[in-house]
């Protein structure tokens, strides 16, 4: 899977997740945003950096940050 197809798949998942998260109570959305921020920090850590998959890792982190921004606006 290349970075472009991964990006499209993540974007579709992002929209689905946001539609489901909107139905949650505000406290749950806030807790979910905090947990997601921790997951992004973990994904950005260097020990997960594989030399041949840098583009895919960067695409995932970009979409995860975008989702976190949207989650924070819902809280």
C-alpha cells in the first residue's frame, strides 16, 4: 500500500469516527481526545521509525493530528 492509498483510507475512517464521536457525551469526547493525543505522541516516537516506511508513517501522523484537532473542537 502506498502513501496515497493509505491517506485516502485514513480520511474515510476519520470521517466515520467523527460521525460516531459526535453522538457521545461531552465528557467522553474529552477523554477520547486525551487518549488520542497520547497515541499520537507514541506514534511520533523515534523507536517506531522504520526506514522504508517513512512516507506512510508521516501520512498516518498527519491524519491523526487532523483527527485530534477535530476531536478537540467537538469537546
